[in-house]
């Protein structure tokens, strides 16, 4: 009778260990890994957008005025 009692207690403790400690730690680790992956993807996407914006801003404009250059001279008023 005592042997069955101790086996039942051992199963109960193993059950509590698995469902109260191991399973929540596993789920939390999986959730954190997914969040870090999402953050990394978002940072990568932001970097690509920033590089695209910088590339577009650095392109020379084709709307340059072609014509005679007039030198500016400062004049003093009396």
C-alpha cells in the first residue's frame, strides 16, 4: 500500500514539474525567439527603406538650367 502511495506522489510531482515549470519555460522561450525574429526583420526592413531613400536623394536631378552664368557682385548703396 505504501509503495503505491509513493508511486502516486512521484507521478504527481513529475506532472507538476512538467506542467508548472518545463512547459511554461518552453513556451516563453519560443515566444521570445519569435519576438526577436520579428524585431530583426523589422530592423532589416527599415534599413532597406532608409537605403532606398538615401539612394533616391543622392541621384542627380536632370532639371539643371543650361545657359549663361551671371556672376553676382555685391554693391554698396550710398
